[in-house]
């Protein structure tokens, strides 16, 4: 929780932090008062991560598999991006992915 020094009535922070803890029970919340000094950007403005976009896409597909299939999907699942085509005029990216599991008897 950032910029707590900007809140005049500190008693109002507790309900906000409690609600955040309810929404994300596995997270830790630490009030931050001081800010880091401003400086020049360390990365280009359009760079959203240090990993390639294909890796991020594969991990997103893998995450959606776990969320959708739950117990039916083994944790030893991997996703490989087979093809990636961009259509900038339509603001669209078409992605083809291959899903691997460790055992042949898992659902196709």
C-alpha cells in the first residue's frame, strides 16, 4: 500500500488494507511512506517485461488451462507457441499453441 503518508486520517487505512487482504489472502501488505527518488526510465516505455512476448503468451495459456481444468490437468504441463501472426491494422495477434503433458493417458 503506497503513499500512506498522503492519508490524513490513518484510521481510514485499516479498512482498505483489510479489504485488500480479503481479496488477496496470499499477499503481504506493507504500508509504504517514503517514495523512491524519480529518475530516468531504465527500460523503453513499451517494454512490459524482461521476458519475450511468446513466453508470456505460453504462460497465459498454461494459467488458463489450470484455472479451467483444475484437478484434471497435471502440473507437469508445458505450452509451446507454434505460430504467432500479427495483424496490426486489426489490433490482433493470432497464436497457435501446443500443450504437452508428461503422460500419454491424459486428456487430449
